[in-house]
C-alpha cells in the first residue's frame, strides 16, 4: 500500500523551479531535495528511524551516527532554551534554531511544529519559513494553542475541532511551494483518552484534508493501542510513532505492524543532561579538572563538529595563514622488556589499550594539539608501524641496531627531524591530555616533564629519577623557574629523596636544538655511545652548562 502511494506521488520526478513573490527563483535538483528524502523515509517499504536533535551540534551528531533524518523536537528545543514545552519559546526562535540545524547537516529535518503556532494563517507562514530554510517537513498536532506537553496531564487537554485542524492541513498544503514538503498530522486522541474510534475518525479526516502521514501518539507503557490503531488504519497513510513510553516493545513488532517511521524523540537531550550534571558535580566537589578531563569529549571534538577544519582550509586559501611549526619525534624502536608474550609480531608501542594501539593514541594526542609533523623511530617489527603510516600521515625513521643500541641511537636516527621546536617522547607513554597542552605553552630552550608523585612502596621502581632546584609546590610556587640539577637511573643508589621522575617527554625550542645536537655529538665519541639512554643525553646537557627547565605534573 505504501509503495503504491509513493509511486503516485513520485510520478513527476523532475527538477522543480520555485517562484515566490518574497524570494528569488530557486532551481532544486530532485536528488538534492531534503523534502524528497524525508518523503522517501515516510513512504519507505521498510521501517525507518529518525533521531531527536535540538541545535546544530546535536544535529551533526545525529547525522554522523548514521540516521537518515532528524526530529526537531519542540520539547528538547524548548529545554535547551531553558523554558517549558508550552510555546514559551516563540515560533520565530524555533525557526532561527532550525536554520542553524539545517546548515549543519545534509539529512532532512521534520519539525515538531506543535499546533502550528496558531490558526491556518500561522501554519501558512510557518510552512513558507520552513521551506526557505530547507526543512523537509512539519508535524502539527490537533491540540489547542498554546500547547502543553502530552505527558503532562494529557487526559485533561482539550483537542482541536476536526474541521479547524483540517483547515490548518489544507492551508499548509496549498501554500507550500515544494509539493514534496511533508505535512504530518499528529493525533492526540489516545493521549486525551478519547479512544481508538475517535483516533481513526480524525486520521481519516486529516487524510482527506491532504496530510502526508499520521503520527499516532500514546503514553501507555505498552504499545497495544498504537498497534490496534495501525491494524484498523490499514496504512491508508504512513503511520509514525514515538515509543518514548512503550520503549520495551521489540522493534520487530513495529515492523510486523507496518509502521512506517519511528521517532526517538528526546534521548540526546536526556543523555546530555545526565552527563553535564555528573561533570558539574565532580568539578564542584574536587575543585579541579584533572578527574574529568580525560572522560569527556576533548575541545578539538567540538571544533571538528563545528567544521573548524573547513575554516582552516579556507584560511589557507584566502588568508595564506601559516601552520604551526611544532614537530614531534616518537622513540618506538624497542621490543619492550619482559613483554615477549605480547610482542612476538609487534613492538610494544603497538600493544592495544582499550582497543587502540599505544602509538596511535600518542599520535592522536599530538594531532589534537595541532602537532601534525610527526616522525616515529621504528626498529623491532617496523612493518607493524608502517601499516599505520598512511592512516596517520607520519614519517618513519629506522634504527637498524635497535637490539644492541640504546635510546640515544634511536634519536640520532631521527636527527634530521629535530627542528627549532620539537617534542621528543617515548613511544610507550600514556598521559593526560593537559600535559602536552601545558608543555606546548611552556617557554624555555629545553623543557622536561617531571612527575612529582612517586610510589609509596620501595619495591616499585621508576627510571630517570630527578633532582631539581625546587620541589613541586603543587601549583603554589610562583617564584623563579624550576631547573633540573641531575637525573639518575632508578637502579642506581641515591641518598636523598628525589623530586620526581622524568616521564619521557621533553621539548626543544630555539637554541635548544643546537644544544641538543651538541650533546649528541659529544656522546658520539664515547666507546659506549651506542648503548646510551636519553638520561645520559640530558645529563650531558647539564654537563655542558645548559639549563633544563622542569614542568611539574602530578601523575601522568
């Protein structure tokens, strides 16, 4: 039945040239029209689904999740304005928000248009404004203006006279410029307790008035009355449902009943409320961002959803802006001590953590901070690292003597990649995002990151213990910069408590590059030069009289 209805509607599958006294001529290719896509969803022989969104950001999230359409919910749009779902947000405010949503996505939007915001004339103006903004359709409900949400004393809410509501449908149908713009009639008879017979009577009247689909609403915890309606209605028009209350009903039941479209009506907003409340409470109680920063979306994810990359490309084209000059070198040549069982076919940096290899996590951290020129020094099972080269656009240097040589040899293999602003890091390093951000904001020719938190148990040993000019004041030190005095391997004895440990990350800026290359050359003359570590290199910098600045962190 639905296919036959759709075939009739699609007979004139041609380009539509629209004319309107208040806007210029607009030629719309059929394949680009979002109204057509929405109509195809409505009349699809398969059960289709659309998801709620309430602003441009949530609309883009819905599209990226894979949904073919969006439900612009009056409840959630009102809520994001901080007002009740009782037409307290004006229709012009709703339309303004819809424009942002429409600009953010390519998929069609079906507006939850409440009662049409007034009489037939308000509906005419609403339809015209929605078409101007590329909205695919509107759903209007047969309650009285101003409306109240159906789940708040729904049985006490009066319904619109059938003839009056039919005049709204007819007015919307007659004024639309695009004949494929969808008008869905929402029936509240079941919500108001008027029963199936009244719902069927209204549905037939709305069909004759020109509605393109029927949304039958229910607040029962079971889908029985909605399924009974669908059975008696026999798909005279596509049936749309909103299973917010009867969510436990298996989706297969809706398919068997011939339902056309399911709307997930408010779940993105509800999910965001829970997350925002938890995060706000956590930050309030702890008075720090450290506990939440790695559990929430990074700021760069907001930039991505906003289309920041497109703006950067436009700036490069029109403003000729320069990219950042910071580069990174990742030392990833070794197999890893005591890791034989998990490194037979891959180096330790390719061991997955939460489904993502360590190295990929590290690369992603750099890219999120706009450090895109990355060189990875490979050695053991180098082909495993080469496999992600095309995905991550990294450069690869090779340390052929990785089995006999130390970390200094790996760094020397990437000597040509050392610039006047380079971050050097171990490849097996996991750290909170703020550490890299703070390092990029830190001035100094040579800066190392030091974790001031040491284990309580003497049995737990750290490499690269450090002694500094001042201990970590945990954010309370505002005097001179802290500098490194010496660094010793953990296996060597030390008489006094160290100030922390080097985590394996350092940054060179300006003269720091020349100082580092000088130290590398000094160590190259030693007979054990091939076996030297980064700890040896940093101590050589100190021996040469170079200042090494310390950036303290508390747990990486």
